C-alpha cells in the first residue's frame, strides 16, 4: 500500500483538487475564497462551504478521479488537505486492486494550477497587478505571500530615513492590529476612524482595520491649536455620520480625541495606535489568524472617504472594493505602470490622492514607495525632490500648489547634483492646474533633467475613487487659449488665433487639458436642457463607470442630488454630476471650475481661480492665500465679487495708507486679468482664510464667515476652545445618559409585558391537544404582545403566500426575536428550521417543540443531513418550511451569504421559494442586547420563485448552477427590500 501510494504524484494531486475546488467556488460567486485558496484552507471557515457545497465538491472530485468517496469524508474533512489525503488513500487502494491506472494518472495530469508565482519579468516590463483580486484584502495577502521580503515602504522623519517596511511586515503588523481590534469587539462592517499622521502606525492600522473586516474612515489629525474648536466641530460631525465604533489616534491628539467621544454616540472607545501595533507578535505569519471573518466581496464597502470640505453636512463617499480596484487598475493602464517603477509621496494619507493614488496603487502593483509627511514637505519642499533623486522615483502626484511651491521656494543651492531625469509621470491634480505653474516648474527644473512631457495634468474626484481622466503619456501638457468674452457670456470656447495672440488683440483665458477618461469610464458635458453640450461648449460634467460611488453614507438627500438622471438601479451604472463645469475640444476634457464657485456678475461668469491668481501675484499678498467668492448684490440684481487676501506684513493692517495702496493694487491686478474689478477687497491676517485638510481654499466657508462678519476675526485662545469642547462633551454625555435611561425603561416594560403574556400562553400551549390549537394560541399571544408594547408590524404581500403551498420560505435573519415576530405576523402555518440551541431555551423551546418545528446541531454534519431529509419529507407531505439561509445573525448591518440547503430542498421537491424581507428587527433587539427598543418593523413577502425538480443525473450540474443563480437572485431581492448590504 505504502509503495503504491508513493507512486502517486502528490503535487499533481493537490493541484487537481485545488483546481476543482476553485471551479466550485467560482460558480458559488465566492471570488475572495478563490484568491486565498490553499491546501490549508478550512472548508467552512475560510471557503464558506456548507454541507451541501461539500457534497457537490466531493461528487465532482469522485467523478474526476473515477472514485466513490465515503460519506465520512463529508463529515470529517476540515481542510482541503484532508480531502487530498482521503483521495490519495482511495486512489492507492484503487491502484493496488488493479483499477484503471491510466484514468487515475490522466486525472492527476489535468492540473489547473495552484497559483504558482512566476519569476519577475525584466525591468521596464508592464507591472503585474493582482488581476484576480476582488478585495483589498486579496491584495494585501497576495503581496505578503508573493513578495514577502521585498521592501515596500521607505519612510522619512524629516531628512532621516527610517527602517524600510517589507510587504510581509506590513501584513503581519496588520494582522496584529486586526487581532487587537477583534478582541476589543470590532466586527466586520463596523466603521473605524484613523486620526493619524503619516507614520508606520497609519499603514499598519489601515491594513489591520481591513483585515478585521471593518471599514476604515481616515480623518485628518489636528494641526493648529488656534482652530481646535472648529476642527472638533467638523470631525465630530464626520464621526457621527460614519457611526464610528472606534477611533485610532496618536499621543499628541489622544486628549482631544477623548473630548470628541461624548459627541459621537456610536463611539465605544478611543485607542492609541502604538498600543495596537505593539500587541504580542503571536500572529506574525500570513494566515495565522483565520481570514474567514474578514472575507469580503467586491460589492462590500472598503472605505469611507469624506470630502475635504465637509462641515455640518458631512458627505462620506462610499467606495466598495470593486470601486477601488477598478480605479487602481485604470490608473495603472493610464500611466502604463512598469515593474521597475518607484513611487514617492508627501501627500496626506487621509486624502484620496495620497491614500489611493500614492499608496494603494503601488501596493496593488507591488512597487516600492518612498513617503514623507506633508509638514516635512511644506517646511522644506526640496525634500520631496531629493527623495525622487535618492530613490530614482518615477511616479509622483501632487496638487498644483506643490509644483508652484517647488518652483518658487527651492533654493538654488538645493539644485546642486539633483537628478530628476528618472521622473516619468508627475501627476498634477486635486485642484485647478495653472498653465503658469507648468511653465515655471518645467523651466526651473529642466537643468535637473526634468522633462516637460513628464508633467501630467489629471482630473478626478472622491466620487470616482480618485482618477477620472489622464492625458496620453509622452506628450507635453496641452493648454487651450480661448477668447474671454464669448466664453464668460455664453460658454463658447473659441480659440484665439496665433496672430491675435501675438498682437494682443484678444483678451484671453487659458485652460489646461486633463485628457480623456480612464479605461472603462465615460464622461459627458451636459447643457442646461440635459443634452450633450457639443464641441467647445461649456456645461456640467457628468461621468459613470466601475469606480463610481453608489452614494454618500447616511446622507440620502445628498445621494439623490448626486444622480441627476435618477438613482442607479441594480446592475446598472447611473450618471453622476461631478459638480464641475467643463468643455470638450478635440477629444480632450478641459475643466473650467466648480459650478457652485462660479460668480455670475452682470450676466458674465467669473472663474474664481483667475481672480485669485491675479490677487496672489500682487507684492505684499501671500501667494496661494487669496480667495474670490460671490455675495448678494444687495438689490442690484447681480452678485458682488469679493476678494479676501492674507497680507505678508501684519503691520499693513494698521497703516491706513499702506492698506489702501494694497487694496488698490489688488483691484488693479484683478481688473487687468479678468476685465472686472472686485466690489470689495478684504485684507486679512495670516491664517484667516479657511482651507481644507489638503490645502484647498474653502470658498463657501469664507463666504459664510464674510456674511456673518467673522472673516479675519481672531480665534479664542486654545484653552477657551478646549473648555468649550469639554462643556459640549458634558452636555452630550448628559443627553446620552437620559436616552439610555429612556431605552432601559421601555426595555424593562417590554420584558415585563412579555412574561405577563407568555407565561399564561406557555401553559395553554403545553396543555393544547393539537398543533393547530397551539399555533392559534401562540400567534394570538404574540400579536397581543407587539400591540401592547406599541409596535405596529406592517405586512405587505400576504397574497404571495396564500397560493404557494407547500413552499420554502426564506428570510433575512437579524435578531433573536425574528421567529417570534414572524409567528405573530404570518401565523404558524409552516415549520421553522431552527438551531438546536433554540429548542433548549426556557419557554421558547416549549413553543418550538409543541408546534413541530425542526432543529439541527450546526456542529454535527450528520444532524445537518438529517434535517435536510426532514425538510424534503415535510415538503412532500404538503407542509411549508421556513428557513433562515444565513444560518445566524450578527449585530452589524449587512446580509451574510446564503447556504444552499433551502434551494436544494425546493429543487428536489419542485416547491416554490417565497422570499421575505424583514426590516427593523435589528433595531428592536440587536445581537448582544437583552432589552427591546422601540422600532418600526416591516415584513414584505415577495412573489414566489418556481422551479421544476431535477429530473436526471445528466442535468445535475445545470441544476446545481441554477440553484446557485436562484440563491444569489433571492438574496439580492431580500437585501434590497430589507435595506441591508450584501456581505
């Protein structure tokens, strides 16, 4: 036996088993499991294979190897390797007994491959991403396995390089953080906020949040003590909107973070990132903790990206794993990522350009990234260029102001020996790209080898993950000079002729091309009537594609406004209004400005960035610290143009003559550049103009402060602001205590009424002589209970149950009390299939047993098979059966994957499947709670799905595929009407 067993090629056997397992997982739609499939994978925990799915796998393996595997393999095999061993033993017996050796080895030779890694290609070849990845988790895990020892992150503290971080170290540290988060009570789909600066801890914690199955919410850390109260107001609004459960921060911000906590009801705790990262290193190896709890699908939420200008109405862009990976792949194609590329970045990691473009994109393609903090860059911009030189950086992105800062602030001495010839893609985006900046930067650094064609003006927005358009590589930036008057009057972008430009006969305005849309995405420019604006006509910019968000988190009004042609329907991709204005010319897109920022004065459009550039160029005004906005014309019927500008010398503000001279100079500069003088120029002290976390001007907030006569007013001292925060926190804490007390009173009342009504009903049911009598008593008692505690249950679609008997009823599972609710709402004219634990509960178990409901032991495969036979028997006897296909429930929102048992029973008996969606029960009694809360509950019954029973062995595979399709379709229907995300 042993000698025969040695003849079998074990590696080929493993490959064949993995190939068939991969085929089954792909048909089930579990692409995450496909990506992480290994011989050590647990059949249930890692791969999600329940009893029925295991049977299908083993039937296919038996067919492939011409074997009949024992039933014990279904019950006892835990991992793929267990299955391999069982098949090896069976094959050995077959060969020893003189079986068909050629068939055995033919099956072994059909190896689908276990995902063996290929040798890295020569430098300069296209980079290999992770094309099979469905989630960011797949990417992290793949890099840790395939590129374990390769350095990925090169961090800097000022000019000092820190120890590099390898792909394996990133993943291992992420696992430690995930372990700590899970131990603290974080469950999949919880939101976890990261208030961290650029540091190893940010990367480790972001990876850890994903590996724990939670959703990261990056927010920017506090930088200015004089604006701490404003900061706290904005961030607490974001944390409330995101329903953040845990806030990860660092030493210097921990006290402030704790002051925010009382204003965020969902926030359970504030933790220091250093404590999370430094947990015991007992889970350092990839796969050391089960990936099952964190296994997610492409449609699951991967990130909440809050728009940088969020104030009282936070807008958290919902980005799924599919959105992020689609955008990363499109960027990679757009810039032609190569395997020898190197990224460099100073961008903040709480901003989409820094997080997705600068980090996650290189992570996906397995590239190294040299990274420094924004503060280190702002204090000495040459540091960024030195890192490009030192690491031979090829890819880097930044907003326009960064290129301007380098062009103006880098000292000549810092150019000595600087070589930027390696830089092949310098992306310029996130704000208006100025032609003057392109000219100044390329001219200043040409002597260092920087090539003008390397500068890529790009366009994107958080609502499409990051990038929407990228110009063609290897071409110099295209600048369009157009006549000002027809453009500001009616949006016609008429090019200025070369002769007119040379003679200075035409007043012009210049815009920079940002290229065509990235792969798989569409853009259109729409006129006021909703039609295409046409060539060289300005209009609203709409877009759609696989990167596009499905909306804003917990903000239905803002989400509805995002989709001008209506919300996206299932399986469709709806047009999104970007909020920007643009025009097309020769296949290229030109962004002209934010629609809400454009100032309409006397019928002419004024583009704020033009006026701001003119004001910033005046001697005595801080460059990049001038803002233009419109204000009510006080009865004039048009807007007034207001310029707010910070002065370099504070003494100007106290010298009337110097102040008036500077106001006149600003007015003249603006008039000269745009042909319209400002109605008012407000000179301000440094730091007066509000900016976003990424450094962009907050024009709407500046306008608000101006109208409220608060623009330029000095802030209260830091201690006064902290005292105000503490008082606000105390008030919020008092409200929380009151609300908790009210909930407790209601819960105790509901519990008391339950026992008052259930105890007598329990006695009557125990004495009832028939199941029908017990059912009548139970449903009436439960209806009376829900009525007594003030909960009106709305039931829709009863007619779909009346004509579908016997049938298999399936519903989402969200609460302990689901069974009670459904017996009250629908009666008890069916058999529930419950876990054995329910039958053992006091009181409830009596009802369940007396009513003839079915039960099984989840941990016993034989019990599962037994209840499956009982279900089919009940259906053939004319009894309907009620099953929760999720099998269990959790506290967090979202619908778990459905098991196939219910659909297999329907297929075997020819009975219809009736889907039911329940909403409100998670709020009534969430997992982990014991007292009910008041809630609005709806039970919606959908039309039945009819299917004929499988007729022959030949149709077994098609029957399996049809079951899987039905399961997925029913699950999507229930999730839609129940308002649950698919997990």
